[in-house]
C-alpha cells in the first residue's frame, strides 16, 4: 500500500516532528512506498540498534545530537549535519552516544 504518513504539501521541520522517549527509540515513517522509505528516528542516550544488515543501501542523516554508526566493524562518529551510507548486505549498528535524531532513507531499487 502506498502512503505518506506526513501530509504531502504541508511544510514541517524534521527535528520538531519527533520527540525523545526516555530510555527508548521513537520512529515515524515520513514516506512509505514500495520503492523506498524515509523514516525519522529519535534515540535516547545509550539506546542502540544491534548489528544487522539490509538488502538495500540506506542513508542515515543526523539532524540533532551525536551517534556512532558501525559499518562492517568500523565505528563512525556522526554529529548534527553528518550523513553516511550503509551499504546493502554489510553488517551495521547504530549507537546513541548522546540523544540524537536521524533521517533514514532506504531506496529499494
């Protein structure tokens, strides 16, 4: 099913569109289509996504705070404004070294 969670044609700001949850991770789908997704995340400090891989490339853009993204056992420190591509089929993990928010874009083609 094709759907956009946010209202198309309506202006919004990513950092204000998701709130932190104490000791948790919050995600909101911005665009959810068969060809790909854009998801907004807020991680509380210390939260993580354990090592996994995906069948498609994914691009993570940090829009607030700091995180460590480990790709193929190589740690990458990212801060506000930094972006990294997590290649398809390569193990990666996300660690919130501080509270942070990111946009994750995955293209399935």
